[in-house]
């Protein structure tokens, strides 16, 4: 396995980056490398790398551990190897002496965790959604109840290793005699031999199934969020508990709204008469249209805040805000009347404003009429 890159390097950040920096960088890179969008061959790998870096650095506790100790084996405590990680000195022993067979082959083993990627719409992420999914997963065979033996029979204890699943091989070395353990060749390390195999699973005890699940996505989830469905991973072995299913969410972008955390951003065009004289305009929010008062003399690029019109907070109460950026659009096609009014306006602007206030206002009124409907 290639050496892992530093998480900060992956996200292009300094070590003192704020939580906000981390989130922003992650969102940018996740979009860039998203396998649905990026068809380069290493996009998926990069996406995973970015995701992993984010998962660690966005969690204060994991980040602190990472800052102190660097990369930790991601399988630790994750159950990826079947939930049989128990730490301690046994593993170090195995590492030096090539063991790997010290575990009791008859001990129950937890099933593997599974991961499922689900793409949902922008508004589904905001308001939550319930979906039915079908996942392929390995389950215990119903016919033999996971034993692999034909119904009515049982797997028998291996006579070669007497059920330990291991054979010892002695070897003379310059350091003395070393006893190596290896998996029993008669029973492949399982400690059991099946004489009459179950015809459904061929003795494996497991079958692949397409399992339908109902998933509830809570309101307020965002790109990359994970939902853990406890016990919905693969079946355990010899009575071990099943693994978990992790649903990783991808959120589609929206034509009008953009999202940053719990806040929503959108951009609305104004014609220059509206900007100059003020107006009341309708703004679509996530749930309804609301009226927004544009004050006279509004400049292009100004933001207005619609409080509480953002995304419901995933944890805790309340919601974010909607930020409306107005862009003043300069007209490209003008009627003769509009041109004439603009010329008069330009001429007026050269005089001092107080000079002919009434005339000035009447021009604005006429412009309002002439440019309405743009
Ligand atoms: Zn079976
Ligand atoms: Zn054996």
C-alpha cells in the first residue's frame, strides 16, 4: 500500500486551518473529484482520500489524535477485518513470528461493514427524505442456518488440527528452533470439516442476497454525510453479530440555490431603475416566495439576508439564513423612448440635483414606466 499523504496536504491547508477552512476546502475538492463528475481514472481514489482527510480533520477529537500521532490504521476498531481486533501483545507476537493463526477459529466473528453511496436531490437533503434501496449483501444461508452443512448434519471437528485450525511447523534457524503456526491445510483454518455440504450455499454457509431496506434521511444533511444503519451490514459468522451499513450521501446541485452549511445563497437580477429607485421583488426560498424590499440606491453585488430561510440544522434547533445577492443588469436593447429618457437623465445628472428636483423626479417616473416589464 502506498504511503498515505498528510491530511492537511490532501486538503491543501495549513495545520492551523479553522473548521470553516476545512469544510470549505473539502466541499471544493469533493465536487472536483466526485466520480459522477470527474471521469479521470484516479478521481475516485482522490475523492476517497479527500473524504478520509475530511472525516478526521472535521472531528475535533480525531483531529487532535491525528495532530499528535499521525495516521492510525483505519481498520482499527472499525470491524473491517471482521471485528476481531483486540489489540494487546498478541498481535505484536503474530507480527514477529508470522502467526496470524492465533485466533480461535471457532470464535464468533462480526460481519463486515458495508458502504452504500446514495445520491439525493438538493431539496431532499434540506428537508429529509425516505427512500427504499436494494443492496447486495452476504447473509447467512437459510437452508443450513449458516453452518454450511446439509440440514440434519453438522460440521465435524477437524481431526488433523483437533479443531484449533492451526498446524505447527518447526524450523531450525541461526537463532534457535522456531515454531511457526500456519492455517491447517485439512480444514483451511476453520477447525471444522463439512462432510455433506449444504446444496444451497455449497458449504459456504453464506449466500449473496439483494436486500431491500427503507432508509430515513434526516433534514439538513449535506454532501458527504454518513448515515449508519446498525446491523445492516453482512451477517456475522458462527453466531457473531452482523456488521453495519454506512450510507454515504452525495447531494446534487440546484439551478438557483447554492448551499454553504446551513445557509443558502442565491443571485437575483435587478434592472437599474429598480436599483436606483428601490422596489419590492419576489424571491423564491426553499419553501415559498417571499417579498424583499430593495432600497433606493442599491449597488450591484449587495447581499440581503432572509433570516431563518436557510437549511434546518441537523443537530439542534433552528435554521440557517438565505443570502440574496442582487446583480444590476445593464440593458442591451433599448427602445427609442428608453434611449431618449436616458439621454435626458444623463443631461440632468450634470446639473446639481437640487436645481430642478421636480423635473428630475418626473424623468424617473417615466423611466420606471418605460423600463417596467423588463
Ligand atoms: Zn447453506
Ligand atoms: Zn484442521
